[in-house]
C-alpha cells in the first residue's frame, strides 16, 4: 500500500472515530486531548484503523503512544511501510 494511501486511510479512520477534523491530526497532536482517553475509545480507534487497513493489532498496541505522530509511526512499522 502506498504511503500516501496509508496516511489518508489512517487519518480519516481516526478522525471519524474521535469525531475530530482530520486537520487536527498533526504529528504532535496529543491523542488524549483529541479524545483517546479511555480503553473503550482506544478499542474503537483500533477497530476503525484495522477495518480501514485490513490488518489486526494487539490489544495493547496503543500503550506508550501519546501523539498522533507516534501512532502513525507505529502503524507504519506494524504494516511494513
């Protein structure tokens, strides 16, 4: 999957699930401040991203990830992009 396609799918899946504008998803954007502040929301975001990218992540995938940039980097590594 081309990197720009991955980024677009990822950005839109996260934005939809967190009910924020995709423009707010910058590299330094704090995931907690965007609404990713509980286990239920984290599960929903992971499920949305998994569906958008047709992948599976471990339940603890978001552990230690605090910014959108960290999240996108981890996703790229996990899917081999």
